[in-house]
């Protein structure tokens, strides 16, 4: 299990964790968990990479929707 210092009030593993507390968990870390050991650093890096990929996919989807709206507007069709 990885160790973290929690930097914001959080609900983790069905418990309310106060800012500054240290925990040991296998849960996916969030950005406000400070890793305290190598497993935590690795999990945090993996979580950050996954979040970056998710954001990139959302941006691609948003661009596709905007493009479709422009095509509809050019054709004189109102989009909802």
C-alpha cells in the first residue's frame, strides 16, 4: 500500500480524512494527496497521466461538437 499526506478534507475508503492526516491506501490518489513513499509517487504519477489522457479526450470531443455545430450553422440548421 502507498502512503499519502492529505492536503484537503477528503472522503477516502469510506472515512472522512482531515487535512494533514497521513493514510495508507491502495485507492487511486487525487491531486491533493501528497505521496510519502515510492508506491505513492508511482500511483500519483499514473493517476496524473490518466487524468491528462481523460482531459485530452474531452477536448477532442468538444472540438468535434464545435465542428459539427459550425457545419450545421453553415447549412442554416439550428443546433440544440
